[in-house]
């Protein structure tokens, strides 16, 4: 019959403890990596959402600028109409309304332009 040596039992216990400790360390390292990947993914998702929000804000701002009414421009006051222009406008209205024929309108216009 073989007798057990006390040194082997201690060695066996030490090896078992080392295996357990090594396994626990490996599991701990694996969990840290997993949490780091999750944190990185959450950070990237948040950054992407922020970029999308910024882009939407820029689009909204551009649309507001695009559809803003143009600044109102004021027309210069009408120039005083000369007597000759008043006569020509009156002849044009008479011609447009059919009171003057083409020939009558042309003759009257020539007379006004000639100064008569």
C-alpha cells in the first residue's frame, strides 16, 4: 500500500487554487472587455444621435432662411408725367377701347410727337 505524502496534497491544493484564480482572472478580464465594448457602443450611438440632431437643426435653419420672405423693396415715387406723355397715354386708352382706329391713333400720335 502506498502512503500519501503530505507535500503532494499541498502541491495539489496549490495547483487547484492557481487554476481557480486563473479562471477567475480570465473571466474578470472577459467581463471588463465586454463592458468596455458596451460602453463604446453606447457612446457611438449617442454621438450618432447628436450628429443627426445637429444636422436636422441645420436643415431646419436653412429651410427657414430659404422660405423667409424677401426684404421689401420700395418703389421710387412716380415721376411727374409730362403733358406729352399724358396725351400719348390718353390716345393709347382711346385706341385700346376701340374709339380710335389704327390709322387715327397713328396720325394722332405723330401729331403729338411732332409737338402739335
